[in-house]
C-alpha cells in the first residue's frame, strides 16, 4: 500500500510540474474570434478567427461555419453568400456602402498645383488630426449604387459616416421597405466637431433625394440605429453634449413618439438587439464588475409598465449578441482566464452551452490563476468591488509581489474582460497578485458612481485605489515591500498622480499613454469635448473653480517634486488622444530628478499596441522592468 501511495504521490507531483503557465508568447498565439452572423437558413453561425503571426508581424484570418447547436466547425473559402446582406435594399436593386471623398483643400499642392513637391498642411480650425491620423481633406460618405448609377447621400458635405475613427457599416441601415436610408453623422466640422458629441440620425429618401434630421432635439450621441420586427426605428442615445460617457439609453420611435425603455434603470447600455417577435429588447450592460445580458419589454403605447430584467449572472462577460435560435440566444463570452468564445444561452432553461473551442486546447494545458471578488470599504463609506487575481497554484503561506492595476477610460468598465495587452492571466502567471478595483468612474455600479470621476480625477478615485491596495496588503500572502502600480490612459494618469502621493507604498510604477500634464493635454488632445467635460473647462478660465482644480491640484506635474520611485513610461507616437508629449514630459522629469526610469516609444502605434511583434516586445519589457524593480 505504501508503495502504491508513493507512486501516486510521484505521479501527482509529475503532473503538477508538467503544467504550463500563460506567457506572453502563448498569449500571442491565441485565436481571436469575431462572429459575422447567422446563416440565411438559420442553421449555422458564421465567424472569423484572427491569429497573430509573430514571424509575419500580422494577423492571419480564417472563416468558419459551425451549427448553432454546436458541433464541428467547417472552414470556409468565402462567407458573404451565406449570410443576409443588410446593405442590400429590399428589392435587391441598391447596395449601401461608404467611400472616402476628397472635400477640403489641406495640402500645399491643393492650393498651389505647380508646387506639387510641397508637403505642407494648412488648417483653419481644429479636428486637424483624430486618433492616429491627420485630416487630409477626405471624408467618409454613405453611397448607394446599382448597375447604372451611384448616389452620394452626403454630396459635397465635409462630414463623416461611418464616424471616425471606429465606425463601420453599423452606422447606416435601410428602412424595412427599402425606400430610405438611416445613417449616423455629426454634421459639424473643424473646432465645432472637436468640441461636440452631437451625432444625429439622418434619413435619406431615395426617391426624392432629400435628407431629414430625425434626432435634432437631442444634443448628445444618437447612434446604433436598427428597426424592430414591427418597423419601429430604435437607437442608443446620450442626452448631454460633450459627455462621451453619459448614460446610454434605448430609444424607440413608435407612432411618432420617442419611448425611452431604460430611462428608469440605473445603468448604461452597451449594445442591443430586438427579439424576433418585437416584444422585447435584449441588451448588454456592465454590472458589478461584469458585463451581462438584460431584457426590457416593449409595451408600445399601452399602460403596461416597462421593466428591465437581468438575464445572466456569473463571473464572466457577455460581449456580443449574435442572434437567436429557437429558445436560445447566441453570444460571445469571456472571463479573465479565457478569451472570447461563442456560447448559446437557453432563455427557458437558463443554461449555457459552449459552441466554439478556438483556444480550448491551449487553455487545457495551463494552470489557471484564481479570480476572487472582494468588497472594500472606501474612505467615504461605500462598498467597492475589487477583483483580486491570484497566481496559479496559489499558496497562502507564501508572499507574493502585488500589482495595483489602474483602469483607463476614465469611465471604462473593469469587468471580466480579456485583454491581449493588459492581461491579468499573464501577470498572475508570472507570479504577481493583481488588484483591480472598480473605483469611482466605472459603469456597472449605478449612474452616480460612474459620474463621480468627472472633474475629480485626483480626488475620490485616488482614495479608492489606495483603499483597495491597503486592504489587500493586509493579507499575509502579500509582500508589502514589493507593491507596484500599473495602468494606461487615465490609468497612466493615475500612476503619475500616485507617484506623487503614495507615501512609499509602491516600489515601482508603469504608465502607458498616461496624462502627465493636464494643461498641455488640453492644448494638444484632439477630442476637446472630453477635456472640456472631464476637466470642467479650459485651463485659462481663472474663475472656474472646477477647471482650476483639474489643472492645478489634480495635475500630476505639480507633484513631481515628491517623485522618488522607479518608473517605466510607454508611448505610441501616433497617439493623438493622449499625445506623445505627455510621456516625454514625464520621462524628462524622472531623468532630471535622477530617478531610475525608462522610456519605450512605438513610432507607428497609436493609443494601443496592435502589431504582433510590438505587442510581444511590450509584454517582455513590462515583465523585465518588474523583475528589475520589484
């Protein structure tokens, strides 16, 4: 018996040592799934998988079909003929699309044709650059074409649809009868464009070639148009101009009246789709550190009460609604240990079924981190959700270096997302505990909680960060002498700010694309509506107390004299949202103060790191810095 027991112990030990851990190299081998739709016959889900190639420094894409009930996927050479083309008119005569059209003169050669070697650019207003591209005078225009003609729905207009930089063909749709096109556009240009979020829905009549603004009265975002099965136009709407993180509601125009289905619900909608019978709307929204599936009934003009109901619950994110099959809804799902896969959810039985297994074989070989939900009291007496990610094979008797993760946004949801850069699975698998607080400013905890970050960047949110790390640091398994803080965008701002107030809590910092100087940020960022709203105004408004607080008390540059901790600063040169000068200023300050610091610049990347080889360098340098300093 002793011999058998010894053999079993030996085999268990071998199995444990044979386990792999997630590494940056494995992360960049994972397939990234994107559903394209359900086949015309309703039997299959069509999707694509993009897999990064480090050698080729690009992603390779394959297309697949899989039964809606699950089964073996089939590789496809083409997919367009298998799914309904939403851009075809009902009579199949017109095709809806978009193209770039040269509208404005920008280059020297536009003004002086004989000086065709000039590369000068001349601007008379803002919006001269956006995200990672300079305005060259071209605009996206919606067009409809048939065998004989092409009609530009926005002829000679200096406006964009799809919306730049991220809009696609979801920005335009046919009316059910094919007589009209509904499209999203912010019909402002120059400085007015850069200071406003007022997009509207426009209706183009194909027969009369006339255009009508359908949402003129609303001053914020109107986006994501779709028609109900009963022909009612619906869309997502934010009310306040300039506030990009306002409460997002579902609006239905029914018999000439606009009905707000989610006005009395204390949350914000990410995306939505109609039930096949038109009686319900299913939508996705952040809640309690996750993203879940909800439904809301559509009562029309009856006296039936509108009720929002959360459908799914669990430690995962529901990221995209694909469609329906019988009693099931087809979605994508992820968590902090697993990238997106396609799942079906039975709406009657309340049960899940995984449909695709793109990365299952890789994950099956890995020892996975443990993700725990922890509630922490804030300095103002609120309960704050904090995700704590523990290393694989965690041993509470050991002590672990610990990272405070600072989320961007600042109103970005810190849910069960799976990032290919800020990947908690990779961090924990390298032996670090990760503390990820749902601090003030995050959606999913009520509208008030989300709004408290604006005009208070260096206030309660900073206290929330410190409450989270201090609470977790009480655990015996946390090495209190080896704490670090990391983050990007507003998370990078958070790192810069914490570096001036942390009182020796942290041993190292990493900031990617962080805002270091709120004054120069206001002077160089491209979407000025964001800084106007979140900072409270312009830095020269001396009588504006909120703005002056943002540009002085809450400006990381004013705290540099307190810096005394190693800091790693990362930046994409084509980032015009948080321009390169922010990181340059921070690095220069650290260097001139004699602080151990490093600057990693990606000349061809923007606010994100997208190229596979750059992504792998990012990961390796991230952990190299932590090894050196933590």
